[in-house]
């Protein structure tokens, strides 16, 4: 139960820069229109509604960092990916994640 609460509030600090250096994929789960309005350069746009059907295009051997506008859709995407055997992390909002990667 404690692990569930700990994971729910993401109290484990994730080093997103290190994940990226080790080959992580960044998946932006916003709509194409949102993505076209601004995104992280190396991210791939797979809207949350299409994630299940597009999952086969992702590398199961590489970690995945999900992002969206606020962190809500990316949290759902993280859960879906983990349930399908991926190592996944919720990066939260894309602009916040971009700032973390540029620090």
C-alpha cells in the first residue's frame, strides 16, 4: 500500500536527463493540434486515444517518458504502458519536462 501511495505522488525523484541519455523515448500524448503548437524536439506524438494501437511501434527495450499538457493524460499513458510491459515514467507537462531536460 505504501508503494502505491509513494508512486501515486511520485515521491521518487526521476532523473529525466539520465533516462534520455540512456536511450529513453519521449512520447507526447496530446492531440496533434496541441503537439503542433509546441513540443519537445525529440518527442514523438502518439495521442492517448491511439496509444494502445500504436504501442507496437515503440521499443520495449527502451524506457519511455510520457508527457502531455498538465500531467493527467501522461499519467494514464504511463499506466497503460507499464501494464503492457514497458518501463514508463510520467514526465508531466511537456514544457515542464523540457525545462527539466535543459537544466
